[in-house]
C-alpha cells in the first residue's frame, strides 16, 4: 500500500516530525490542526468560531492535496479549552459538514501548545472513489 503525505508548512511539523495528513489507500488521517495564521502566529485569538473555521480550512486544503474533500470525512475530533464555548465551535463544524455530517467528538482539555489557541481538530476521511492516483505524493 502506498502512503502519501501532505504538509502545511507549520513550524511544528519539522520540529516535532509529523505531517498535516497521511493517505493510506482510501483512508486519510488529518493530524490535530490548530488555528495557525499564515505568519505562524495564532489566527483570531479569543474567537472560537473563527479559530474553528480556520482549522477546517486547513483540513480542507490538506484533504484536497491528497485527492479528497470534506464530504469524504467520516470522523472529526475537537479538542477545546473551554467546553462552555461549544456553540461557537459547533457552528463552524455545521457550516463545513452540515450536508454530510461525520461522527464527531468534542472534548475539553486543559490547554493547547499556545495559550491563545482555543481548539484543535483531527479528521479522518475515506475517499469514496478509492482513487489512489489523485493528489500529490509526499
């Protein structure tokens, strides 16, 4: 089975030794994705909805690089620093997955790598086409 990887360019990828997503056959596993800004800082500090949207945008881009789309996502896991803000995070989730809802979990955690980060999201996908030839190789 061929393995392909997608990288986002986040500074932690090379420092820790991981990639944004791995495709193994029709399965794609997207690593914990936080609301990183293009400059490496935190996107929208204090805004749970905007941070969740940013996470989903990064996830969507990684899926696309590996030949998948949001409709292929079968499970998401949201790790949040304040479960009381669940509606903000849930609103963003619904906007990205309302037409094809995956199984999901939302779990409160103590903190993330940067105190300004409010959410980190993982996603698993199964490509319906099973086309292993699409997307970039990594």
